[in-house]
C-alpha cells in the first residue's frame, strides 16, 4: 500500500513538471531565442564548447534579429561534483535606430552538481563576467550570475525527455544591486545519437525595464 502511494506520488510529480515545462511555453508571446551548441568531452575531464545564439525581437520575422552572439569555452571536472570553465562571448546588439553595439565578454564559471536520485539532480553555477563595450557605448563593468537548476530524466510514451527548471539572479556592479532575474523551464529531448532538442520558456525580469517572455529553442550536439 505504501509503495503504491509512493509510485502515485512520483508519477504525479512527473506529470506536473512535464505539464509545466511544455504548457508554459505557450505564454512566450514576446521574443524568440534560438541557441545551438556543440560540445566535445575528453576522458581526462576536459571539455570544449562552441555555441551560437540568435535573438528575435518578436514572432514577426520582419522585425529582424536584434542580438546575436557566439561563445567558446574550455571546462574541467574537478571531482566531488565541482567543475570550472573559462569562456569568451562576443555579442552584437542592434538598437531600434539601427545602430549596432559590440560587446566582448570573457567569463569564468564554477559549478557544483549533486544527484538527488538516480533520475534527478541539482546544480549551482556562479558565473563572473567582464563586460567590455566597443566605442564606449556603455561603461565597462563586471556582472555576477547565480544559477540554481533542477534537472530530471523521465519518459513520455516511452521516449526519454529531460525536464529542467532554473532561476538565475544577475548582480551588476554598475548599480551594485541585483539588476535582473531570469526564470526558465523546458525539456531537452534526445532525437538521435549525440543530439538533443531544447524546447523551453524563459521569463526575464529587469528591475529597471520591462519583463520579457521568451520561447527558447535550440539543438545541442555532444560527443
């Protein structure tokens, strides 16, 4: 009897999480972000990652791309769930007037991950960013990001899926305060070997700006 209730509870948790991850994306009526990446992991714990992201202003493709970036990183597993990575991102943002601003963003990550069960895990990532702008369009500064994320491995109709749920506050040194909060949820769906499709929803709340609702997609290759 006890085992039956435990099984029902686990099933209901899974259904609730999957429903949240899938249905909430329907409210992403503001922007559309697409991020594709490729990762190569070595047996010695070192990994390499290359990513490209394109952000559309709205579902109207005629509005065009307002931000695009690419990033490259090298990571290393340290043991006991800890890992580090050194990364570089270059991002081009187009304003409503048509002018473009280029940002160069070296950053450093330290992460910790712990398994909650054989099918779920929690991880914490601290990212330190050095934000440098060409032509002095904005003041150069540091930004600190704290991401708390829950991931799981489940199945829908026999097909494996990987739901996730995360929250990430951004601390900005120009204001010496938390300037932005980001909430994200969705699914990573294995489609073929080494390849996963991401379908998700992201809400970004800027303290001195508007709140954005984003439908996020992408392909992740891992070898």
